[in-house]
């Protein structure tokens, strides 16, 4: 079809700059030196045409499809492609059966590139598995989503996963400079772009090569030539060409989980400034503020606990306030509770205590409730021996030395910060009142 109706030059010129500048060789690829530098595994495999199935995982514009295109040009195998958005099981099976037939009848190998493979449902991914396992196809899957969550485990286990990183700013500048002088790019236009303009575009595009090239094209195409006919792009024109960047943050996907993880770890790590940065990112991107508040409630118990008992009621109050007032005012409440919890003394003693106790329940023999602690408020309780309980408030200091569980194991070990210092002093006092101090024995 392409031989009968070749692309008109104008049609080719109207393609986006990023599409026209797609690298044709490995040497033209920018970024990803951790996997594509000379001697690295993926580069050696591509150059030797010795690829196993692989999954390319990384953010938009980092070069996943570019690598697939380079492999298509360098491999001696049949190259087929499918899309996780447009494909269906029938189309996929047709490609796979053709690949199997080609291998059995001709001994020819097939590379199958699937863009956005995470969008395939389980049945579509399961369809791939036997063909990958038998070697009918070498799979190259591209995804912006963590394949360990969004791609079937059997498929991941039969593939090498390569994580691509955002393209460094210096490499983005190199890419733009190449586009200005390349015949495929903007060479025919007499253009001068300020270094500040290139630096600005590289910075705001945050590692996205596709975005930076398209922004450059807009800047050049919308700038009027000077009297001498030269198109001069300053930082002002560059800023106009990409006025507002969208925050890369898809709910229920990688950025969602990664950002909330960074947020929680920053609060836990007592860094209020870092925590506020991640909080701001989530709120600007449109995250549900109730989700953030719920996570802060969990953190107040998990990471602060009794070191500052006010953390939990404050976090619960924050959730109530967020639900009551909504955004944008709720950002003030979330900022308050975030900074409070980030600067509070930390303790995970309550967290480890319940985890250890539950582990013992699940893995060991479940101990019976001592008879003197069992319910004694019904007729016949005394006949069953449910007697002997001593009311704690009748004792000195509202404390009675009696067995509350048929085990001497210590689960709760207060930390040394905040209010837990007071709790430890109280526990030590009660141990001194016991005939057989349990916590003193535990310290030995």
C-alpha cells in the first residue's frame, strides 16, 4: 500500500516534530545510558539480534516506542506490532498464529511489539503466554505502569524488565539542538534559539522527549521572523509555547502510588518540607483529599502512636474537616496535620506490638482465657469456676497483681521519645508492685 501511495512530502512535513525525529539507530537515542551505553546488556542484545522477550517500563516520552522502532530496524526477524488500546483477542491470536506458522514452516522468528501492554486485560495477556513460552514470538511490551502490578506474573517472569528513566535535561537540550539542524526536523527554517529558551523547555518538560520536541516546534512555528528573516526564539517565546504543564499523576496508577509513598515516607522521616512538596503535587494533580487524610490517620498510629497520642485525634479531625469543607480550603487542614505529624516524635512500638501478637496467634496454639477473667455475670458462671477476679480499682494505685494472660511474653515496648517515656515510667512502677515483675525479666 505504501508503494502505491507514497507519503506526499507535505504530509510528512505535517507530522509532529517528535515523530519526524524518532531515532533510526541506537546512537541517535538520547538518555537511558544505564541500559544502552556501550557494553550494557540491552545494547549488546539489540546489536547482536539476540533478544529475549522484554518489557520496557517508564514514564511518557522516555523512549519506549523509540527502542522498539530501533529494534525493528536492526533485527533480522519479522516485526509485528499491536496496541493495548486498539487490539482484541481475535486480532492478537491471528498475529500469534501467523508467527507460529512462520516459525514451524520457515524457521523464521518474529518480534511482537505491544504498545501500552498494561491495557490488555487478563484474557488478552493470557493469550500471549503459550506463544511466548514456545518461542513463537519474542515479546516487546511497552508500558507506563509498573509491570509487576499491571502485567500477568507468568508473562513478567518470562521477560526481562528494563526500567527507563526520564531523559536528563542535558540530553533534552542535545535533542532539541539536533532537531534544529536535522533535515527531518527544522533545518529548512532559519532559526536561532536562545540557550535560556532551550534550558527552560528542558526543565519544564521533566524528562519527556516527545513533549520537549513538540514544544520547540510550537515555539519556532509561532514566532515571527525578524527583519533579516531569522526566527529568533527567546525564553519568552519558549514560555508561551508551554504555558502550563500537566502534572504526571494518574489516579490508581504508578504516579499515584509512588507519590503517596514518598509523602508518607517523608512524614515518617520527619521532613515536613519534603512532605509538603509531595502533598502539593497530589493536590495540584487533583488527588482526592480524603484519600490523603485517611493515609495520615494510618500513619498517626503506625509511625507516631503513643509518642504523641494527639496525632491520631488530630488526623481524624482532619478527615472530618476535609469532608466538611472540601477543596481548596481543605489544603490548609492537610498542611496543618502533615506538618504536625512530620515534626511529632516517632514510635512504631504499637505497630510492632500488634503484629507480633497476631503472628503468635496465627502460628501457635491459641491460649484459653483464664477462668478468673471469663464472664461471671450469668447464672451458672460460678459453677463453671469463673471466679477469682480482683477488681483493679480496689487495689492501691488502682492496680492488682494478677494474671491477665497465660503467657509472660512482652509485646509492647514503649519507645524513648515523647509521651512513651512517661508510659515506660508507669510500666516500670507497676512492675515494681508485682511479685514477679514481667518487664524486668524481659530486660535481662
